[in-house]
C-alpha cells in the first residue's frame, strides 16, 4: 500500500520548505519512485559526508493513491483539474477525498514550518509521449525564476489555460497568510526508466535554486541529465492552442509524434471518432495523447 507521506527529511539548518507532490495521476508512478529514491539519497549523503548540510525540510506526498494502486490515471475525476473553490458537485468522488487528504498534509506541513522561511510546492508528472520534459510556472515571478533554472523548456501560461490545477490553487491561496511558490515539472514518458532520473535531477536542481542545498553539493550529472535531454529546445513557451476532446476512447493519435516536434498548419496528426484532426497553425507539438484517458488530444506552443 502506498503511504500518503512518501518522504520527510529535516535538515540541520533552517531553510525553505519544499513539498513535492507525486502521482496526482495514477499512471505516473515515476514521480513516486523518484521522491522515495531522493529521500534515501539525502539520508545516505548525510551519512557518508559529514560536511553535507541540508537547509530546511523536504516533504514528499503521494497524490491519487487509489489510482496509483490500480495504475489508472484517475478513478472518477482528474485530480489535477478539481482544485477549485466550488467543490459541491464533486464531494462524492474518490478524487475529492484524495484532494482533502493532500490539502490537510500540506496545511499541517506549512504551519509547522518556521514563519520566516519560504514555502515551495513542486508537482511531478510524466507524459504518454516521448520527449516530454518541461516545467510549468504560474504567473508568479518567483515561480518563473525557479523553473527557468531547471535546464528545460518552461510553459508560462498553462495554468491560465487549464482550470483547476493544484499549482494554480496554491498560487491563488495562502495558508494562514503564508504565500506559496508553486510549479510543475514533467520528466518524460511514463514508462521510460530514465524519467525517474530526470525527475530526481529536477528536484535536486530545485533544491539548489531555493537554497536548500549548496551549489557545491550538487553533482554535475543532475544538470547534465536535463541539459542533454533538452538540447535544442526553446527556453520559454506559451500555449497557443489546446485540442480538447470529450472521449479519449475515440481519440487515435498518429504514431511517431513527440514533445516539441515541429508541426505545420493542416498537418493531419490524429483521428477523432474516425475523422481527421488537423493542426490549425504552425507550432511546436506538446503532449500528444497516447493513452485512453484525458481531455486534451494535444497542445500547441510557440516560443516567447
């Protein structure tokens, strides 16, 4: 059974609180594995190197536990689309209960942390298509700054395009007056074993950016893992189009497409209910859907 609290590592020195959420979608197990692996890496580092000092606290939280246990993206609802103020219509869903449990743990972690220290929430994901490494910032300048240091493309307007994401919720809501910087990181394809390494590298680089670990304590391989995979990709992008679908079972993406692939206007990339789906304008393709759940067939982005 997957436990809600995946990791809780307290440093010797005061510093920021980094809360990492893994598995809001139940078919994205790589994030859970990455959090648990990094937690043990921190313990091992402290034991083998007496000079290593972690500043602050690192907490890992499992997302949709019933969906993770069954290997499904969701049970009733998409857990990363329901973080809204009006929740009356979803109170009987599995995901509502999961969201409440996550919120309670986040709340208690924040109020337990020293009042003058910064709070960060990092949401880990993977995608159904190859070459899906990127970060998502909110419209907070601090969120854009931190994601900009992750050696990967950053989508700057996704939270404005998709309602109900967890990172947007925590950008808009404080906890007992304490502001939170939130952002997401996509580490690659679901079943790619290297996605775990990329998610770990993303978390480690984030720890460096927020001052939880010193630059000299971060091995260069964590930078290289991300830099090599993101070579040639743009730094900051905006979503220009979302192809929304009602029934993923009727969606059939043509084979061979991947993240940040150049696509041209009128290019046929998929079929929906047997009908051709064409690209509306020249762009870069993001997250083409190669799974039987989801409400977005693909996204289009352009460099800022």
